[in-house]
C-alpha cells in the first residue's frame, strides 16, 4: 500500500487503493484500507469511492447493482449516488464518500 501526506488537506493522507484495470467500467469492487471497507466504482471511466457498508443493515454496496451513478444495495434495495454518497432512495439516507484521485493507472483515496 502506498501512502503520502496530502498537502491540500491538513491531517489527510492519500492512499493507493487499486489500479484502474482492477475496476471494470460499470462495476464496483470492495477495497479494505486503513481498517475500513470501501466500495470503489467506475462510472464511464471516472472513479468514485464510498463506504462499503450500507447504513441500513450492513449490506455490501460494492456488491450492489450499479446503474449510471446510482448503486442499489443488494440486501433491501436502498440506493445511493456514488458520486456524492447522498441517498437516492430513501432520500434522507447518506453514506460517506471519499475524494478520489487517479494518477496514471493508480487510484488513490484521501483519508484521515
Ligand atoms: S442493508 Fe442495504 S438496504 Fe438494507
């Protein structure tokens, strides 16, 4: 795992979590990093990371169904916008999202 201090946000660090070829377009993968489980998605060549654990009852969002920017939890169907972590259904739900940076073939997330 590659880490470096993030100069733009004090107290944050960037951690390499995957290579671009590990995340097929229109799919998500699950990445364990820094004691957390993240779901990393490829939406038309743009990468987005959110917490993997559904806030409803713990479903794995990285195993969910991705349609455009929306992922559907495989357990009971809650939906989230992977670009922001905002709940789509129900709209009051939310999940933490992480800033993603792609450099070359490496995907980094910014974490505390
Ligand atoms: S655990 Fe995700 S919708 Fe219930």
